[in-house]
């Protein structure tokens, strides 16, 4: 009877751990994505197939977040410029690639080292009281990190109360 109790206890613990791992939300699904543009490293502006610009604004709990200058420039593993980068703190994203390729919004966050999805942004998680809203050119968009940026887009991500 004692061995049976041990087996039942172990099975119970394994079940709890399994459900915890399955049910615990992650800050981001970036690790599941393999965006080609995240691996682009340019030495200069010569021989570019794509040179586009997107304006990004991030608001968390009513406060605009500064998008730092030089995100994606001189990063470890890339002394030049990543396929999506910034030059200043205006929120202007530069999309530059040597060949045609999609530029998902999530790739910028991956390059930046920040989290972003419908479940949260930059460590701020959506829950019963809070939400993440993505608007592109004034229209609500449900693609979040998978949204493919286009030249001239005006993108706003807002996290706050529902």
C-alpha cells in the first residue's frame, strides 16, 4: 500500500508540473520564430534591394516609451546594421535588406531584445484588466508580431487598461 501511495504522489506532482508548463504564458513567442531579416547584417548602404521606413510608437500605461537610437547597429555578431534598425530616438525604423524578404514587426523586437505579442509587451502582460492593442495606419490589427511592415506604415502599440 505504501508503494502505491508513492506512485500516486509522483503521478500527481508530474501532472501539476505538466499543467503549470502548459498553462503558464510566456512574454513572447519570439523564440518560435525564425525571421530571415533578423539575421541580416549590412556593412553599409550599398547594394540594398530594400530601403523602407516605418514610424513606431509604443505607449505603456499612458507613457510613451523611448525607442533608443542605434538599435540593431553594432550588436554582438553584427558590427554593421541589422535588417531592421534605428539611427535615432524618433521611433523611425529603417528596413534595409540586400534581397527581398518580409519584415515582421516581431523581428524588430527580437533584434531589440524586447518581448512583444498579443500576450504582452516589454514585460507588461495582458490579463483580465490589461490589453495590448496594435494599430497600423489608424486601423486595429490582430497580427501583432507577425504583422509584415510596409514602407510608410505608422504603427502604434499601446498597453493599458481595457
